[in-house]
C-alpha cells in the first residue's frame, strides 16, 4: 500500500497548492503548517472533495485522480477514511449507527455492519456509549467515535484533518495517545493535517512543512525539531534560527553579527540554538570559548515557569530565563546587557 | 435592563395585531353555537370537509414527492438557468389563484396543451374532477414547500454530506440518510404551510375544477356558496375550517417546529 500524490490546486490567482507527497504502507506523514498554508486543501484533494488543477493521486497502483487523463474517482468510491476536525458525526444517529454507516454504505449487511461497529466502539473504549447520540458525548468521546467510524471500513488511506484541534488540553493528551496506538496498528497510509507541532512530533513518522502552499521543509520529527529551515518552523519548535555564511568555525550572520560554533562548516548555513542556551549578564563576561554580544531587551513574555525575552542584537535572539533572574538583573523593556552563548550549543547545518 | 419600546412602534404594532385578530374574534362572536352540532352533522358539510381534507392531503403528498427533489436541485446541483428555475418556482406564489386556474385549464383542459393527449391516450380528464382539485391545490401550494425546504437545505452544513461521501455513501444514500434527516424540521414546516395553503385554496379550484357537491366542492367553496343562501351556515363552516387549521398548526408546531422562544 503506497500513496503517491502530486497535488496542484489553483484557486484564482490568490492561492496555489503545489505538493508532492509519497506515503509508505503503515507510515504516518504529517502536513504541518500555519492557517491558510493549504494543508486542508491537500487533504480534500486526496479525498476527492476538491478537484486537482494538475497532478495525480495514485494509491496502491490505482489512479484515483489525474485530470490530464480525465480520471477522477468519486469520493464515495475511494478506499479512504477521514476524521474531521469537529468530528461531523451524524446527529440523528447513535454512536453505533454512526460507526456502522460506512460498512452499510458499502453494502455490508446490517447485522454484520453493527457487529463491526460494536467491535470498533470497544476498541476505542466506548462500548457502553453505543446508544448515545453525538450530542450526549464529550468532545473527546465524539472524536474517538469519529476515528472508529473512519477506520471500521478498513481504509487504505486514512486522512486526519486537525483531529485534536477542537479538544481541550487534557482531552487532547488522552486522544493523542489513543490515536498514536491506533496508527501504530494501522497498515495503510496515513496523512495527518495539523498546525500543532506536538501532534506532528508524536504521531508522525515524517513531517512535511507547508507554507503558502509549498513545501518548505520535510524530514523526520527529530530532524525538523533540531534543524528548522524557516522562521515559522523555528518558532514552532522553539529555537533561535539564523541564516549565515560559514568559514571554519565562524558564521557571519545575514542579519548582522557573527557566531562561533564548535563544528566547522563552509558556505551558506543555518544555525540554530535553544533560547535556554542564551545566558544573560549585566557586564561583558570574561574568558571561555563563548559568543558574547551586547543586547537590549525588547519584550518579556511569561511562559510556564520561565520568562521569554525578545532581545535586539545583532543578532536578535530569544532567551529563556527564570523569574528570579528577571528580578536580579532588573530586566525591563529597554534594559541593556550582554548575551552569552556556548559554541557547543550552536547547531550548524547547510542552508 | 429592558428599555421601553418606542410608542411609534408599539401603537402600529397593536393596530396590526388587532387587525389580524378582530375578524377571527368576530367570526367566533357571530357563530350560532346553539345550532352548531346539528349543522355540522349535515351531510353536505361532512362531505365538503372530507373532500377538503382528502384533497389537501393528496396535494401535499404530490408536492412532497416532487417539491423536495426540486428544492434539492435548486439548493445543491449546479446547472445553467438555476436562477431562472427558482424564479419560475415562485411564480404561483404571486400569481392570482384564479389566473393559475385559467392556466391549468389551458394546459390540462379537454383541448389543452397536454389535456388533449391525456384524453386521447389515457381517457383521463382532469378539469371538473376531484383529481383536478388536487392538481389545482398542488399548483398553488407547492412553492411554499419548495421555498421552505430549499431554505433548510441551504442552511444545512454540507460538510456532513462530504463526511457521508468519505464513508462510501452515494449521493442518493447521502440524501436519504443524512441530508433529509438534517432538514426534517424544514420539510415539516414546509409541509404544514403547503397543506394549510391547499386546504384554503379557492380561486384555482373553482376555476379549474368547478363546484360540484361531493366531487369538487371543498370547504372554501362551500363557505362562499353558503354565504349567498344561508349565512349562518357559512359562519359554521368557517369556524370549522379555522379549528382544523389551527389544530394542525399547533400540533405540528410543538412536535416539529421547535417553537420560537
């Protein structure tokens, strides 16, 4: 089971999606990107809910979509399962009937369909909620029923559209864990659309980052988390990112300033380091192989347990400090101090 | 804190309410209550009532069978001239019913555009028959149903239909199992309006189907006729129609329309 898709969707002149996507059997690929990046459009195109302008969709060697060849398999004839952001369970049907809907629509006899649906409700831990209507279910329960409804038909391609976005934080944690378990047991291809980096990191084998309808980065979650390639990705994974030109262990940054690194490189590079690696001092710190440069505090944001400082350089950086340090150093907007960064904390990779 | 509504709105509103309710009150005031049971039991009255209920119900069924699919096409399908079709559907709504009756005669009459073939091929003649009453009532009442159902369809979230498609449901199955249950309140509201309109139909009926006791003389026709010969009888028949209409409206309102707050 393999998905090979080349998706080109144009909407007037304002929006265009251009995405090549290959998914191996049993693999989960996350489409990660900001709102309006084209993630959902890509998912709808895979589901056949949105026509391709150009390109093709091929699943297990069967062409599902190819406008050039005049092929377009209707949504209801595609071997897919879709979980939507706000579950879209049918309000007039019970949880069991919702899950049985797919098999029934595909011609499975009523009793068999209800049996399958019961099994799946049990697998998502909702056997005792079979007779409930969707409005009598919590958000997390409804989303689990939606997952059962999508998976009961044994789809070869599972499409998840922000499946956790509508849930509150604690429910999200539970459902994410459950989703991970089901995806691990699922033999087909899975495409997950999300704007939450944590969903992508936990659930996906590979991440494709979309911005403005184009792929800006792809790789394993660890790769994306460690080596962001755009400011958007860097912000998602919480790293400082700079572009520059390396010459040995010195990188001249494009926005001004220079950093010393522990590993040597040559030519155009990206450098990344966590905000927690940036030390702050009232005076210029002495000695040791460190990067030091004067900065001015631009803004302070309270995060859980730490305070994130936006510092103007060059280079501009984010730094995480403790509330105690904020008090000791008398940090307010406009304060001037020195930033320090160990060369070993800086990751360098080709641009 | 609730502010006092301005008198400039309250006074005309009260006048409007009085205007709408006083005639009904007058009807009830002048009803010869003492002789009511005897008058209601008259065969002619029962005949007209039976015919009215039968024809209005058959006309409503006819409207449901064709009007709901028509509303679906208007709301969901893309085809050239859809705006024109919607305009055509609403024409009977604004057309004087008597004109509708004339138009029906010209089409379904013995020499009509279609009527001559119905007569020649099937030996069927609609004008001046009970079937003609049903046709006349359906013609006048169908727009009420189509407009109500189309509105409900437009208001329904189409993503549920997409979800059904991803589960393998054909468009017909989706319509039957997902769309129709979603718009059921709208269909019910449309059905009530349609039935009420059919029940009260006068102009198109008398023009197209005539006024034959037991065959085409529905309640409204009987009321009109009685007014000339036996005014108290007209009052009794009117009260009867009023009661039937209100009863249906109330019963369906509580069950289906979810009653506005």
